[in-house]
């Protein structure tokens, strides 16, 4: 009897890489990635956090087929 092949769940690679600034921390840019929406991701980032003051706002969003590769490239640049 032949063994059954196990199918692996395919990870979603496409999504959005976003750039955000904080109103209380000058010259700081957050580069992040999400497979959801950038706005929903920043809702989480803007929750009350004792370690990070201020509010994040998006300055730019980039749709991409490979969020991890694009985010790594953005950090490198």
C-alpha cells in the first residue's frame, strides 16, 4: 500500500509593506508588513503601550507579491 502524501498549507506571501511615522518621535520611521490592511495593523500599533508614546500614521503603502522580501529590501535601503 502506498503512503499518502501530506499536503502542506501554503503561506500567503502577498500583502502590503507600509511606512509610518510617529507624531512624538521625530525622524523615526516604522517599516512593517501585513497580509491584512495597513490601517488595521496600525490600530494594533496605536493601542496604549507604556513603551511607545505617540500615534503612528501611514505615509506610504506598497502592495507586493512577497511581503517578507519587500520589507527586508526596505530595511536595507
